[in-house]
C-alpha cells in the first residue's frame, strides 16, 4: 500500500463544475503539499498546509490531521484547470516529499 | 527572481555517454532537491541538499548517479555511464528550508538515452 493515495486517478468534468480531488496518507506528516503539473510538464506548488484550510482564487485545500485526509477543491472549473494534480507529504522526522500518483483532470468546454 | 533554472531543457544521448544536468536554485533558498519523473514510477526524490551539504541520497538509483552542490547557487546531477532506463524528466526544486517550506520546481530536463 502506498503511503500517499489519491482519488480519483482520472476525472473529467464540464466547465463550471465543482471538482474535488482527495488525498489520504498513512504516516505522520509535518506538512502536505498540493502540486499542479501542466500538460507541458512544469510543476507548480499550489498549497502547503499542516492544518485547517487554505484558499487561493478558485482553489481551496483542506486537511484533517486526525483522519489523515486532504481534499483539493476547484470551484467554477475551467478548461485551463486541466492538469495533473499531485498530493505530496513531508513525513515527520524526515525531510523528503513522498508523492501520490496524481489525478489527471480534464475540464471540457 | 527568475525561479529555479535548469539546463539543458532537453538532452538526447547514446547509451554509455556521460550526462550532466545543471540547476540554479532561487537565490536565498537553503535547500535543493533533485527529482526524477517517469511514467512507471511517477515522481521520486533522488537526493537533497541543505546548505550545500547532501543530506539524503538514498533515492539515488545506483553508483552511476552522482550529485554535487559546490556552492549555494549551483548544483549538478551526473549520470555516467547513461543507460536507456535513465530516460526520464529530471526536476530540480529549491526551498527556504527543508521540511515546512514550499518547494519551487524548475522546468525540468527531459533526458532521452538511446
């Protein structure tokens, strides 16, 4: 079993829909990261959080430490949101990032 | 700031050749990370440095891989000799510190070993 698991693996939505991507982890963490990888391959850090909720524009990230679960929400989705979204965790006592397999999101016009 | 800079962006080489990938982190960042991404294994951490010192190289696949950080503004990842299975995208990332700071990724180097 992977230490970080994401669901769904693939997600197709229509423009304007509300999108949720989930991330579960099985280890103690110091922080959880959400990354976005564009079709061209570039990786952008969206959020880093260790508790609660963060919001940036149409993106919202939440984390529940007790349940070892995080969600990434996209409101009013747009075709330009099409990308791979990757969840990664920094494990307590370590420094490396451990990555989920990613969620391929496609938003159709 | 220009962000993390990597060169070359694309590299095609023949099996057995030496390959050197280069990375310039964001000025002021103390931690630098080398990652590899393949379809089969996704993103993997190869090695990371803190204040120019290698901290964890357990992700380096084998002795053919080596990484150096001679100063705070430059790092190299070398593969010698290269093999077709080394074909991947190699990302460099930097952050202010190791654990609880956002990592900023470079554009990556796409390596193809024929």
